């Protein structure tokens, strides 16, 4: 049973969660909030978008970057480390510390992750030879992806005990994110702003769900400490739902149903939705004021079948059947945060205008009269 419209469930820090055995959703305290409903079709009338392009990185172990850009040193291609890990799967690599070399850290990391069959299969669907991995001392929480150079920046191992687990989870997330960049970047050319917000939520929910799945496979392979760490993380409620549903499957090896319940659980935390919306809205702002783009967004809406076909496990194994309940239900489509709502309305207002010589006009004809020399 779905939640009532315009009500978001938000688990607070340290709050105990209870799994509903009928819906497999955890149910923390309810918080009412005035929310904008994206099923109201505010932005149906959008022009076609300008194509979005991703530049490819030159081949080589070290990034070849223009001297005006930030250089990445000690950048690695993950492919040889992964191949070595699969070839020597019985070899136990000593866990790295904050003083270990980056080569040793990468070797250990791949030895852990290669134990996941799903993640190993995912690598076959990524142009992995085009990407480079950088363990950055400047990051200590989450990964970043540099699309200009096809580089993935991973957080370094710190003195904290959970930093190795953090590196593992960030690498899983980054690999899934890379899969999106290599296979789905065209959605930004076609979707209107509301649908783009939905898509980024779906993408984030899938990345976190995929992380839970891989962590579960690693737990089965013997890496139980990783699973315990995940249970105490910000997606611990998703891990709890996944484990509860899997244990009710009575030994079935298929994870599609289990993963779908974890995916739905992502939408039960208001903080996850707000963070994703905030990042997406900031990216929209950049696109609007990019002088190279006349119209940064498309006019099309997401259909359930499109999501079910696009967001899959490796080998095109679908797990999101019944997406109508997510795409067209206000429980999943509201913008609960008032700041994000205001930001969104400003964007919708901006895209109705035309920018000429840095001046924005609502009337294209008026803009042409004032600046007739500009096509």
C-alpha cells in the first residue's frame, strides 16, 4: 500500500526502522510537507534540445590533460588490476592502510570487487579502457566523475576504520555511474526538466540499489564486514529491506524482485530525494546559462517501459517491472523541499526566456528588434 500524497517519510538519525512485510517498505515517523507534484505536467511545452557530447580520454596510463586544466597524477586504468584479480582469485591481498601505495590499494580493491559476479559482468558493458581512476587525497567521503577527461576520483584511505569500506562502496557506485555515462547520456537531450528530475532520482536509486546488491554478493563471498558497514550507512534501510526480502525467497538465486523492493525504499528517505534534486537543479542552472546551448532541455516525458528497458542489471536483465507506480504516483514525484521547489520554478521561468548578448527576453521578436544583427 502506497503512502498518502504529499507526505514524505524521512528516517531521522538513529531512528529504528520496521519492515512492512506486505510492502517491504520501512516505516519511520511521518512528516507532513507542502510539496510540488511533478505529475501535474508543469513543463509539457518544451522545445527540442541541443545534443550533449562527452569527450573521450586519450589512451595511456597517465591522463594527458591540457596544462591549463587540473592534472591528475597516478591515474590508473582499472582493467589490468581487475584481470590480475580474476586470474589470481585465490590470492589474499593484505588490506591497505593510509600509508599504502596507490598501486597496492587498487590491487586490493579489485581483489575484493571481482568476487561479485554482477559487478564483473557490468564491466563488460563499460568502455573501461577509456576511463582512468584517481585515488585523491582531496576526497574523503564520496567519488566524483570528471566527464571532460573520463576520470573517476575516488576517496583515499584515511586513518578511520571504515575508510576502506567507504572506498569499496564508492567504487561500486562509480562503476555503476560510468555504466550510465557510457549507455544513457542521451536522455539529457530529450527530457523536459520535470522528467530530468525524475530520471536523476531513478538513477540515484538504481546506483544505491546496485551497491546493495553487490555488497550482498560480497557478503556471500565472505566479506561480511562490508555488509555490516553498509547496514549502518545512509542506505542501511535499503540493505535491511533487501536482506528481509531475500531471506523470504527461501534460497532463490534471482535478485530481481529483491532489488526492486530496495529500489522503492530509496524514495522513502526525504534527505536522499532532496540531495539528488539539489544536485540536478544546480546542473540545470549551468546548462541554462551555457552560451553554447540555445535550449538545454528536451520536451519528452518518461514512460514506464522506457525506464524498465533502460535501467537494467547486466545482460539487460530487467528488475523494475511496474514502474507506473513510481513515475505517475505523487508519493514518488513530489518536490518536498521548499528551497528546491523555488529553485525549480526559477528554472522553469528562465527557460521561457531568450538570452541575447547576456540580456534575457521573454519575447523572441523583441529580442530580434533590439539585437537585429544577432541570429
